[in-house]
C-alpha cells in the first residue's frame, strides 16, 4: 500500500486551526476528521468553500454493533477530495439510535443524491432535506435495512412478500 500522504502538512495545520474542536488524525497517509452530527453541514460547507474540497467521492456507513471498544452504533463516512491540490479528507460522523438523522449534503454536492439514498436503503440513516428520499436498491415495500449487523443472514422472509417476476416481465 502506498503510504504517501494524500494531503500536505500545511493543509493539516490549517484544518487544525480552523476546527480545533474536532479530532483530526492520520492513518496510512490519510487525513481523518470526526465531526458531531449537529456540526456536519456548517463544517462541510467550510471544507468546500474555504479548503477547496470540491468533490464528494463517496458516502458510506459502518455498523459498529458488537465491535470491541465501540462507543457508537453507526459511523457515517464522507470521502472528500480537493481536485485542484490532489488532497483527500475523510470526515466521520457517529450516530446512535434512535436519532439516525443528519442533514443532507446534497445542496453542496449533487453527487450526494444517490450516495445518501444508498446509505438510507442499506443502513437506515436519514438525510434531512434530501430531495428524493426513496429507496435506490430495494423495493419501497422492503421494511428493513440489510447491511445492519442485527439483520439476520437468512433475512426475515421479505422475499416471499414480493411477486415473482418471469423473464418476459423483467
């Protein structure tokens, strides 16, 4: 693995000065920052406007249920890139039930449209203000979120509730 940093020391120092209240760390050449859910939108706006993180690469989620030493249930992960300076930043937001809602970053990056829908579909994290909060991978009638660690491996019988599609109908 390439351990060359995806950021420069000057950017790291500027982020520390701009966000002294948020933990900032590095791991294998990647810069990471933890942001509380309540501070997500203003922080992301500053990262885009002031620090040039103009590209939302991905949004995903980690379910820490049964993870040794975990203090939070879900870790929402945003991967950002500054395409002008070839820098990357990982922003993490930790969430716990029952409050699994964060503001949508769709107003900042249109790429969030399908990325947020996928996280909603698979993990049940809601994005307040998202313009089209429908399922993207599963049918609307599906009531569970299958990438949660408490979802049974054999499912809950959902497949039997949906009609069988034959080849000519598909």
